């Protein structure tokens, strides 16, 4: 699992910082999470192939999280994209994008699917044989979701030494990987527990964009390997944080601590501060394993 931060600042694009957008690579899937202005440029800088992006998750309809979407959709058309594109976001996103395409006389030569979200409870929005994605309802000024990305690892690891001792044919390997026992020619049943090892633990990434401090998300993100949580302000601006329904670095760390996550990544910084190290210093008074998102930074989520 690999996370690439394309942009991690609040509000407006600047010459030295980009608003929110991320790429999560998991089980050979490439997911784009939020799509602010400048996302295309950042994708190119990070050498991420546009054609691999088939699913885009938009947390909410504030400009610093989705104003780059129409441009990216149009660029896909110019690149002669053929693959289907799925967009997951709040109700209204379909109308907004289609209106822009209509007004500009544009079209897509590929299938464009919108999955509009309205639920205030956590729901599954994407699932295949390797990955499941659920919403994390957040508390912001408008309807907002975070997203929980989790591997599905149902394959067990083959115990090759034991398999060879029983002279078991390779045709049974797939059956063994998925928990099946094997019956030998003499009728002896070899239990799966002898032929394989338990699957590796699945990894989980929780993305929590704009939100005020809200402990209701804790059961959803419990024990996540990595939590990205917005930290727009420091505690010195706590009243402003409450007014705008954002979080402080200390509050993000408190959520991480109570949810017992393994690692916390801070982001969505206000540019009023001289150094983002201030966010890490504040958060580490509550939670130890804190890392800072930075534009262009890559994380290997072990």
C-alpha cells in the first residue's frame, strides 16, 4: 500500500503549496482521493499514469477538494481514454460536472459513472475481490465523508515443505490458498492448517478530510494502520477551528489515540503558520507516531 500526497494545504493554491489531493495505490488499484486545482500537474510531477485512475473519491463539495475534477475529466478525454471512470461523491456532483461539460460543448468518449452519496452512516461504496472502501461520515459545514480503504486478504500462504512431503499436485494450490482441505488418493484428508499458513494481516488506511473534532468516527477507524486527519489549525486558534468546523493538530492526535490507530498523518494546514513542524510538535504531546503530509511526499504504508 502506497500513499502519494499531491496536495495537503487548506483553502487556495499557492506558488509553494497545493490544496487537497492524494493517490492511494493498493492491491494494484490506483485510487484518487479528492481532486483540488493543480491535481493534474501534481500527478505528472509524481509520474502517476492517468490511465490507471479508474476510481475517484470526493469528500465534499468545497472547492479546495474538487475544483480540479472537471479539468481532469476533460484531460482524460483529450488523452483518448477508453476505460470507465467512477466518481464517488456527495449528491450534486453529477449535476455540477455534467453542467460544465454541457456548457463547454464537451463530452467524454468513455463511460463516466457517478455514485452520489447521501447517507449519514458509514456505507460501503466500492468492493471487489481485493479491496473494500467505506465512508466515514464527518462533521463539517456541508455534507462530508472521509473514506476507509481496507485490503481483503483471503488467500492463505502455502506451506510448500508440507505440500511436497505429501506429494500434492499443483492443481490443488488454489484450493489450499482459499482454505480447502486435500484428500489423498488413499482417502486420507490433510487439513488445510497443515498445508498453509494464515493470511497476512490486512492493512487499512483511513482518510478524514475536513471535520471538526468528532469522536463518533472512532468505531469506524478503530485500529487503522494509518489515519490521515485534517489539522487546519493549532490549539492557539481553537475558537476559529470550532467556528469553521475544522480540527487542530491536538484534536487530530486525540482521535488517533482514542481510536488506537498505529500511525497518524497530519494535513490540510492553514498557510498562516511559518512551519508545519509546529503541527507535529503539538500532536506529539498526545500521540507519538505522527508524520506530516507534504506536497509530493510518498508513504509506504507497511
